[in-house]
C-alpha cells in the first residue's frame, strides 16, 4: 500500500497528538475519520476542520474500511484496544502509533496481532505540555524528529509507508531505531528531562516565586505541566533504562556540586564549556 490522498485513514484517540495528526493530514487533503472517547472532542474536531467524521463507538464498518489506523492512545489502552477489536480490521490494514515507549508495547502487540494486519511502530518527537484536542497544533511537527521502530516482523513496504506518513505530517528528520535502542534513547532525551522539570518545581515551595522568575526558569520547567497519568505509565514501562539515566544524572550533578563545594572554578568552567559546545548540536535545523 502507498500513501495517497485516497488512503482511508482512521485515528483512534483524538487528544493533543491525535488531533495534531488529524489536522496536519486534513490540511494536506486527506479524509480523516476518528474514534475517541468524548463526544465533545469530536465536535471540536469537526468545528476546527480536523476530521470529516467521528464517533465515540467502535463502529465495525468504520474500522473495516480503514486502510491505515493511527493509534494515539496511552500504551495500556492501545494494547487493550487491539485485544478487544482487532477482529474488525480488514486484511492488509496497516496500523501505527505515537506511543512514547516501544519494547513493552511493540512486541506485545505484534505477538497478538493477526498475521494479515501489520503494525509498524513510530514515535513523533514533538508534542505539547498540555493535553486535550483543544491544544492540538500540527506546527509542532515542523523541524521535529520522527522515529520509526520496526522489528523483524515488519515489511519494507510498511516501513516506507510509515516514513511517508512522517513526511506528510511535516517532520524534518525521519530515522529508524530498534525498539530497544529507542527506549534507551528516550529515557535520556525525554523521560529524564520531564523528571528533572517535575523535581525542580517541587524542590522549593517558597511563596511568590512566580513574581520574580525569569525566562530561564520558565524555559527549563515548561514540561513540568505534565499529564501525570500518561507519563507515569511511560516511566514504569521503561523503568530499567530510565533508572540508569537517573543514576547517571545524579552522578554528574554530584560531581558538579563537589566542584562548587571545593571552590573549583576551573573544573566548573570546563563542564560549562563542554555543555555549551554539545548544546549547539541540538538546535533545530532550518527546514
């Protein structure tokens, strides 16, 4: 299957990420339908030109007509949906996702999924600190990274299809990792950073700090406005890799603290120069 404007796309879960996918694809001329839990989200999606049809019910005909199904659900809900409703897929359906952890999800779903339906996992490295379809914004994909995480069960055709989806959504860099390598990477680049932001917001509860803060604190803690249900689920599913990165951070933090305690300005400056040099590599390239 190739991705064309005639491809019948179904999104399961019209939250901030599902809504962003829907809006991006609709704006490109695709016909996008959805199944989601709240009727208010469907009304919002219709009113804001994200979807052409939506329902809160798992309608058999809607699922069976879909050629590509994009799951924008929490990991546990994604697995449960496949267990309950995969019998509704038509032969040859390709499904993908936006799930932030892979090993605990990919192998489980590929292990229970019908042989005539293919699941090609992906992770858009973009998002918003707010949850809910009203915060959906496809512009977050511009200049962002998109990671496809195939296994030996995936066909070359499905991998190409998933990468084509990333291109249509507007991602600048599209790469490929194994589920295990993805989870090791995400533990550092995403999950650890969220824990640092949460910890920073909780380590000083002095009153009126918001009256004095500058942009550096706001920038560093933007992601502390966190979806606790989703992120705690992601952390627990990637526990081993995340604990490793937390230990590395504590070690590095302690080393810097000791330089300060010992008045070692030279080594502190070395750390700062190293940090500055590496940070330039992470600036988003201009598309």
